[in-house]
C-alpha cells in the first residue's frame, strides 16, 4: 500500500476558527440583554436567577484577574486597576487573594472620623451582603462565617451610619429598601458588633483606624 493511498483515507483537519474576545463580549452582552427582556416579559420567578448572575460575574472576574496576575503574564495591580477604571487599592481589595487584601475599605481608613454620612451610606451599600445573601462580600471578598452578615468594613460602618443617619437623610438614597431595613434591624446590628471586634483589623499605617474601632466599641447604645 502506497503512502498516497494511506493519506487519502485520513480525514481532513479543519482549521480552528479563532474568536476574538471582543466577539465573546458582544455575544455575552446580547445573551444577558435577551435574558432580561424575557424576565421583563412576565417571568417574575426567573428574577432571582437573573440577579444571581451578578455574583457569578464577580467570581469569574476574580478568576480572570488571578490568571492575569500569575506567570507568564504577571500583570501588576496598577495595570489591572487601570483597565478596571479603579484605584490600585480598590482592585487589590476586591480581587486579590486574602494576603493581598486590605481588611478595611481604603475609603473608610483614609477618611477616618471625618467621613461623611453619604460616604458611609455608599460604603454600606457597596459591602452589603445582598438579597439573596451571598457567601462572600462582593466588594472585598470577605467570606462570611456562620451567623455573620457583615464583612469587617460594614461591621465598622454599620453603627456609625446608624448613629448618624438623621444628619443627612438624603444620603440614604444610596441604599435599597432591603439595605435600609437591614441597617435599622437592631438584632443584625448587635450580632455584627461582635464581628467588628473580632474581624476588623487596623491598617498598618496611620492612627485613624484605631480611633474608628474605639468609637465602634462605644456605640453600644446606637442600635
């Protein structure tokens, strides 16, 4: 049997079609928008599943960032933050491994006791566990222990915002109805006060974080 006879019977290898990431991005966007239209057309039971896609997107983005940080790519946090349109600290806090994360949100530690009610409300909204409750904070990646619903940042923010909520009522527009109800929940406030003392660790620089936690310990009558 000749070589030509053998080769003639072999299947022809097809060239793999390359799909650019921009095409994937456009396709995913079309699917997501179509899903939203289907839910909007009266499928209220699918609303929960649609909302959970946000958590899945965050988890997938974190995996992508981990891959970009590793060899052979080894992108810096500054490069990743630039593409995300956030500060290096925010990118590191949200997508970094536990050893890379700053325990308390940088916006909180930088402002210290001069932080505004509006900033507190925004922080509370950003770090809120969500409805349905997530297993980890979507902003800082903190994994909630059993019976705890606040990450270290919100365990610190909650009593401060609760005490100062009447100073600027317009600031509460940052909160959804569920978040506002949770803020005003006395039981949740008491449960998470313990989490604040156990989990919120001061940043290594500056004195203001310690002052915040000292104030937190004095908020026993706030909720």
